[in-house]
C-alpha cells in the first residue's frame, strides 16, 4: 500500500524571519576577508543567556571549532554563535584550537559575555590556518551590525558553494504562549577544495531546559539531517546547535509530556525543511528524491534501508537518467544489512507499482518477452519529474522512515573534479 | 614510512591458458541467443570429479543460480560450471529456481554426471525470465565444443559490458609436483539495464580437500575481490567458485602447513590479478588506484579504512581531476568507524608526503599563506598518472591492507544514466 505521509506540522505555521524571528535574537553577516568578496562571517546573539545543545559530526577527524564548541556546551548555556565560511579550521592542530578559542574570546569581549558562552563553527577549506586577525576584526564589525532582522545576512555568510540561502521559521503555541523556532543552515556535499559540510543553527524563545532541548534536538536531527545524503561523505565540521532563551514565557519544559511533544513537532518542521533545502541544493542535483520505506519491523530497519537506497550511486544515476531500474532499488535494499523478505517486497516509483513481491509487476513467466511487465511509461514519467518519490513496502511490520537525496549527475563529477588551485 | 609492498608471488610464474591450463580442464563459450550476437554461454568441465568451494554475495537479494549453486556445493564436489551472461535470473521467483535447476540438469545430462555436480551462474538483466530453451540448446552446443584451449572463449562468454576479457593462470610447485591454478572473471559495476556483478571461476589441478579449498578461497577473496570497489553497490549474483581436480598428483592437502601456504600464495596471485583487472575495466574508469593503509593495529582496521577511502565519491572525483585533496582522504578515513589517531596520521599521494601528523606537510602556521605547504606539483604529477597509489600511515601498529578502486568520471554517470530500453 502507498501510505499517506502527511508532514505532521500540527499547529505550527511557517513564518518569515529565520533565526531572528524568536524573541530576543539578533544576527548579522559580514565580509572579513577569508573569501574574496562574499560574506564569510556570521554572528547570532541572544539578548538573554540561553539554554543550548548541539549534535556533532561522527567523523573521527573533528575540526577545532567542533572540539571547542563541544567543550563550551558542557555547561548547557550559551549566548552567541560565531561562524565563518571559506576556511574549515580543520586538520590545523594546536594552531587551529588556539584560533577557535580566539574567535570565542573576541566575540565574548565585544558582547560582554564569557568565552564559554560563545559557540564556534567553521566551514570551508581543510588544512589551512585561519587568517585570525581578519576574523577578529570581522567579529567586531558583525557585532556592531547585529539586527533583529539579520537572519538572512547570517544565512548568507555561512554558505560555501551553496546556490541558495537556507532559512526557515515557524510559530506555534505552547502553554498558551505564542512561541517560535527559527533556523538557518548551509549545504552538504564536501566541496572543492576540501570544503566541509553541514552547519545548522536553531533559535527559539521557548523556555526549555538544556537537557530536554538536547533530547528534542537529537530526535529531530535523526529524522532530518541524518536522513539526507548527497554523496555519503561525512565531514570534519558538521554541527547543528540550538539556543533556547525562554523569552516566550511558557512554563519551562523540563520533562516529557504534551508541551515537550509540541516543541518536538515544531522543531521537526524546522529541521526537516532545512534538510530538504540542503538536498535540493546538492552538488549538481537536478532532482529531489524521497525514499520511503514502509512495512518495516522497526524504525531503525526502515531508516537503514531508506538511507542505503538513497545513497546508491546506481540508483542516483538511474534517477538522473529517468530509468525505472527497480532491480537496482531492490539490490541496494538487500545490501543494507537488514533482515527482510525480498520475495514479499513491493517497490513503487511515484504511484507506479514496478515490483510486486520481489518480481517485476506483471512478471512474464514465459521468459523471452519483455523484462518489465509494469507500466514502464508511467514509471518513466514519474522519474522525469523534479520531485520523485520511491516507496519500498517490506510488508512485514508497521514502521516507516524516509530518506532524502538528489540525483547523481555529470555536474556532481564536474564540481568535484575540476578544482584547480 | 612508505613500505615496499612487493606482491608475494613466491615461486609462482604467470602462464597463458586461463582456466584450462590446469590438467584435466576443458572449456568453451558459445552464443545461444540471450544476447543479440555476442557469446553468452560458458562451460567449464573437469574430466575428473573435483573438490569444490564457493563464496557468494552477501546481498540479502540472491539470484536463483546463487541459491542453486550454494545448495549443490554442500557436497564439496563438482564436475562442471555452466554460466550465462545477458540475463541474471534474479528476482524471478520460482520460475528462476526452476530454470537454474534446468541449466544444471541439461549440463549434467550431456556430460554424463549428476545435476548436483553442476554449478550454475548467471549475470545480466534483473527481473526477466531466462529464455530457457535457448540456454538448453546452448549447453548442448557448448558441450560439443569443449576444448583444452577453451578458456578465452569461456572468458568471453561471461562478459556483460566489460571492455576486456579477464583471464590469468600461474604455475608452481607443491610437494615436488608441477601444479597450476587458472581463473577467469567478469567485471564489477552493476550496469544498465540492471546488470549484475562479479563472477569468478577458478580451476586447479592441485590435490586438496574441499574444506581446505574453501579456507584458501575465503582468505584469498578477502584480500582481493573483497578489496575492490567500483561503486559500492553489491549485486544479487556475485560468486567466486573454485574446482580442484587433484590431477597434479601431489599429496592431498588436508591441513594447514607449508603446502597449504604455498597453494594460498598461488591462489592469491590469481585472485589479486583478476580483481585488479576488474577495477581497471571499471565503468568509466580512466585511472587505477591502490589505497594502502599501513601502521594499523589490526588487518581488519587497515582493510576497513582502505575500503572506506577507496569508495569515497569525493576522493574518486578528486583523483579523476588530479586534485591533491588530502583533506578528503583523511576525512573519509575518519568516517570508517575505526579508532585511530588523526593527529599522528601521514598521507602520501604517490611518493609525495602531502599530510604529516594530520596537517598539511609544511603547514603554514601564519595562516593567510598558501593552503598546502607540501609539494603540490609533485602530488599533481602523481595523480596525473593512470596508476596511482595513496598511502595512509596511521603510525600505530604494524598491520597493513590495500584496497583497489578507479576514478569516478563523467562516463560512469553516462553509462549508468543513459540506458533506454
């Protein structure tokens, strides 16, 4: 069956304003000279000390700003995020750690808070020392330009080869208060020359403890940023951090319950929207693909299969070529390391049932006939669209998950091969 | 350090003859009508019942011939291999199982052996029933054309979109007898339309029990076919099978010891040569790449990192573009799931030390300078060659392993996207 998969948006409404929609947040973005001319330094500040939480790259090779931000987040408190693009400050040894700490100290100084309250992020070239004097001056300029309408500027300043800024915000109600959650991010795809990947910054005026904020963040990242794949490469610099300053005045969320669930729903809308924006802006991408696995025994099984199929080069090239190669989809599912029954499994491309119970729908027993008994023209039409859904029904349990990806194109190869320094 | 990594070829000498070099083996290849005009059916026969062993795809979705051959190999005995190309007989349900059994029965009938002694393999389109009448007739024609010089014909008949046949043989001495080992295979890369992957067939006149043959085969496949990657996709049809008919007259190898070790060395030469041929003929490949990990704590750690780096799209596109992106190499190593010290790790491209102790060799502390202090021109020169070696030295233990891959090119995307039925 093809389940309806309505995004559980609940009472949350989209709104403009990004990370500066929630009360008490200001942001700015400036050019400080890491890149030639485009903005390369962003600052996001809460007027009130915020509860804070983060999730970080699982790569063993972690950039200096990742290490410093992990350290600063131990307190669960933060007042500001400072991020640069154009230089990842990764594989830079002790120099890199020193520079990341200088970034935090500089921001703390101009904002009048402690260095431990400043979270640091970088993205860009790996292996090159930060031009730290430029960065320090950039922080001072950015601080003087902080604005309650500065979200787009900040979103611009964290981009590397992204084609578009990625910004979203929602409003809702918790505990009879109007609350809002905003987010900006930059794209995945470790890009030339040695660019580092995904940064996401979330702000909210909801009152919540950092323990519950971390719990909500981990859950929503698992269902969003962790379910997208552009090329399977994870970076040295990935991080998603969230700050909650409590200015909405709701009763503090300090345990699971209906308020926490409502906050999670809103957060999921923000992170899922940002994650999809990243895929749509994937390197060389011409198509957005949702791989949905249903009928799985567990959510973990469904996620694992969805991600394996979504990261198959063969599936992604077939989608680029609008080739309804259901055999590749089933074969990719089969190598996911999950136990399932291929002989029960159905595969849909769009609404077209291409494989039923592990064989081509309409399988020709006689042999010499055509390979595909299914509606091949219909499947090709579905694949010719820019927004494609592949559904895999394992017909076993009742768990489901989706992964999002893009097609693999000539331009992906071109972007990633043609760097000359 | 850059270790010398001389292939431990021992007393084994290359020789022509492929799978029909070992005494008592004949082979043939014919066209039976699965493909339009190229050979599509191969037969390999031992005049004496042979000890036999196989390794098979780990994909949960296994083609009918894989299931039937696994069943037939339970006895450890075989007399013949019959293989077709052009149709994988995968995702074909009960019809497929019936057809795979008919192939075995037909070959058994014309050869005067039992159907259980026939091993079956298929490669080609997924999801289409075999034209079994053509196949049966092909088997009869192939049997009448069996020749002690038929290896190349058989090697030709198992190809799909491979550009070259893949054939190798070696001679050596075991227990004061002249012995030989031969092999043929077809390429990896699950290719349009839904082609299935790697087949390898090994013959030898060495006398060895099927238990020890299986042990030797598993070891040598782990170091060869399991260390190559073209696109990370494993197939429904992969198999490597070996037959040992004992006609060399050596004392039967039935335990570990110097004879077994000698046989393993010879087998490794055959499987490593075939594996490298597959990579060199990878879809769209213009370059052959060896990723060598040294200084690891365990061989498993070394293999895991080597394979992760070798399968990174970003590393493979950088190699296509001759871009000395050592950051991508280190970042790929970091996501292998192996615990190592990035801050100790050296990376070489060819003979050029590009990263020392996790930083660019010659890292510029001052920052604003150049990203790479290493010999960038030298690294580019190394990457401009068609045969490239990347070495990652973890500087911890004394274990090493190599993985082999090719570059990721426009043509890979083209081959895999542009199929129209």
